[in-house]
């Protein structure tokens, strides 16, 4: 039997499109119900009041603190009525403290159904849908021109940031091979021109990746050895969002290929194949460590291998870097410890499998930008005697990219 809120026309036994869909409604004069039969809480509605008594009119920022609203706030009356053209509806709601507000029914419905795409201070806060990939579907990494970045048209910025948010990474070609040029790229993308938009670390504003230490700082990356897939800085709180990796020199011909792995795709597979192991890797906080590169300090962070959003259950971050630890605590349940190590072993095998590894060469002037919370990176072993291989890296925060995406999106919309 079809649900009461939706009658569907069927073609060849398959649901095609709605013939009738119930609108947002009021039950018994005081209960506001969505099309999907979700009751909207009085406080949820009240904090969406946009009148002059509730928000500052220019910013739509709330004027009151949450504790100033009655703890037992109720709806005393509500009524749906026709709005403007196009079948839009409005709803008038009066609350138990005497306050009355008028809402657009479509806006309430949209936000109640998709909390992550519909805002109040900005209506459209939808980000691109994530595209998961493996070695085959992700082989063609999106490439863009540095010259187009300099021009900075809204269309180009939307295309670039969409790739970064949808696929998790992209490559800029033709970036001038100057020291710290990646900082200029970060500024052009983020739009933060008042100062440095890269996020400094104990390595400085940028770090140098070649087969020698970066000054007195030491890391496995500063060798010619193979680097297994990993994320950077899981021992920092918060972890850097995006990484920029600029090829200043790359004369290697038989090795030194860069590799990328979609950690969200791998974590999603583990969730499908073994939900219990997946849940363990989201629940148990591991210890991530670094000695500062020169044993001068301790950088430590406690967090799980996989992080999910508590509201939607979506995977929002993966952590994996054996060179940074990922040590489990000594739990009192032996079986749980067995399961934890079994889960991590399977996770590790998937991350390091050829099924998910995308290999490519970064030529001189290429700058790879990737989501460090999602995309694991690494490289194959190389022979430093073949020629110089000198990459320079840095980080900038997630909102540098999401902010640029929204600016471009809104400019084009206007």
C-alpha cells in the first residue's frame, strides 16, 4: 500500500512521478506537520522567525539568546493560507508567549527535509554531491589552467571548486615555479587577501618535499622511499582541510608517481561489507602522534579512524597514517580488541589495494589540490640520481574552498 502522503503513477511496475502530494499542514490547529509527516517543534519554528522582533534585518542574525525563549513554548494557533503566485503557501503561527510569525511553507519543508542544503541567513547552502571513485572511475583527475585561475571568472571558480568538493581533488597546470607560489594560489582561491591564507604548521608556512630533510625537520616524506596512502597531520586539532602540493622540479622518469585514494569510497565499502567493524572504527578514539619533526615537542590528537556526522550518518572525515600512529587504547574487552585490529587490518588492506589507487605524474608546474580529510595521498619509490624531485606543500582550511564555491555560485545566480 502506498503511504498516505504520496500517491504514485506506476509504469511497468516502477514508481514514476507523484500524482498527488500533501502540502505542509496544520493538525488540530496547533501541530505543524510536513509532507513526510514530521512534526515541527515550536522552538524549531520560533528560531526561524525573520521579523524585526526576532532578527537584525540586514544580516538575519538572531537578536535573542536561546535561554530567553520560554522553556515550555507552545503553538497556540497555526493556519496555512495561499501566498503569492505559483501555488506558494504561507503559514501564520502564534506562540504561547503571544508572538506571531508568518513563514513560507516551501522554505520550512525544504529545510526540514534537507538540513544541509537550506539555510536561514543564506537560503542556498547546498554543496555539490560527492562523487566516489576508485582506480578506474577516478583515473582522469580534473585539470585546470593557472592562467584561468588568475582571470578568476565566476564560471571558472565554480568549476574548480566544484571539482574540489565533488571529487576531492584537482590539478592546476602551468603554475609558476617560484618559492612559496602556492601561497598566492591559496589566496586566489580563498579570496582572503588581507594576509597569508595558508595554515602554518611547525614546518612553517610551507614544507619542502625532497629526498633530504627540510632543514632540521625529519619525516619519511623527506626520503626517496615509497610513501603509502595516508592523510597529513591527523595529530593536529583540527586537521588541515585541503593540501596544496606544487611540483617545482620533477625529473624522475621511472618512479615518484603520485597516488590518490578516495577514503570515503573505501570507508563506505567497509560500512557495507562489515557494519560492525565500520562502527568500531568510528567509535574508538585512536592516538595520533608527531614529535614536531625535530623531537622538540609533542603533537597529539585523539580521534577515530573514521568520523561520521551524528545527524545524517554521512562520512565526513577519514584518518589513516601509520607513520603518525593511530594507536588503540587498551580496552578491557578482549573480543573488542580483536575486532578493532581486524577492522583496521581490513581497512588498511582496502586503502592500499590497486582497486582504489589512482596513479599520475605531477610535472613541473603542476599543483595538486586535495581534500586532506578525504583523499589519501602517497607516491611510488624514486631514484634521486635520475634528477631533482622537489615538491612544496602547504595547507588551507576547508572553508577557503567552500567559501569560494558559494561566492562563485551566488555571482552567477545574480
